């Protein structure tokens, strides 16, 4: 039987039996064995070092302990790299190369085919060549639409009388089921004979409203009696049918005419 003294003696430390016993007693201890030899030059004893016997206590851990953190760090690094490249490629609104067309906002407008108060087909081509003030509404509106039509008429009068600027007013109904050409004609004459009224099939009117980002929906329906919730948008179109300005119901006639004049002057420079 081996005693602790005999096991840890320099002469027996390197034996296989001693190594096995050390692993059972202290699995995480690294043991360095050495024996003394006589140096030929100095005739003194010095230790001769042998390789380390290392028993790692963590060798039983699963590879998942290292693979999972490495995978997570790799994914985070890849996401950061992609985000960095996206930021480098991003072009701020109104900036970028002048050699390509830079989209500054959503495209508003598009082709349409409606019917005027004389039952003639009117398309977007008929609006080219003139400045146009385009308004979406409906004749059954109790207050907002009549007020907006009055503001349109007064603003156009101010532009013509004070600045010799002509702008064509166009009214597009969002209620074609009730606003037929004859009814629309009689209604618009009460405000301004220069107003051009457009109506048509429900699908055609809805398509044009979608192209100009106009929201409308029937509310409080009681048979044929209903109101319409609408965004009441008014657009200033250039002779090339580009949307130059969008006006809300907060403008009065003076403010509207001045805003239109500013847009025209800015375009002329």
C-alpha cells in the first residue's frame, strides 16, 4: 500500500499510479514533477523540469457553452455592420446627386378621365398649360365646401385684379352618386361661373381621389341621406401638372392668394 509520503516523493511523483491518484484527489490541480540531476560543470544539484500534467476541470462542459455566446456576438456584429452600411447609403431628403432624379416626397397626382358639367370627357391633358387650383368636395356639404368655394373665388379675383395672374379653379366632387353634371352645374354657378366642375363614375372619382391622396368616407347614412367625412384638400398645380402647394381649410382669401402668388414667383426665378 502506498502512503502519502511515498506518493509525493520526487522519485515516485512521475509514476502512472501517482498521477491517477492525484486526478482523483484534486482534479483541477496542475502537477509539475521534477527530479534532481548532478550538473557536470558545477557539480551541484539542480532540478530537471518535466512537462506539466494538467487536468482541466472544465473539460466536461458542453461545446454549447462557447458556441452560443459566439453565435450571438456574431449576429450582433453583423446587424451593426448592416446598419452602418445602410446609414452610409441613406440620402437625406433634398440631398444627393444632381445627376439622378431624387424623390423629395410621395408622388401626388396622375391620369384621370372624368365628365364636366357639359357632359364632356376631361382628362389630365386638358389641365396642362395653365395654373390650376384643384379642390375636392361635394355639393351636399352643409358648411365647409360652400366656405371653401367662396374663398377660392375671392382668391382668384385678388390674383387677377391686383397681380394680373390667372388661375383656373376646378372642383372635383367626391359624391358622384348625387352630384351629376346638371346638378353640379347649377350648384357651382352660385359661387363663380369660372368654376369647372368634374364628376363621373364612382370608380373613376375614387381613383383620382386616391392619386391626389384625398380621403373621404360616407358617415351617418340613412338611405340616400348621408354626410361625407373628407380631408377637404386644395392643390395648386403648375402648367406641367406638378403639385406646387397643398392648402387646408385654415387659409382665408387673402392668405390663399398670397401663397399662390409666392409659389408662382418662386417658380418663375
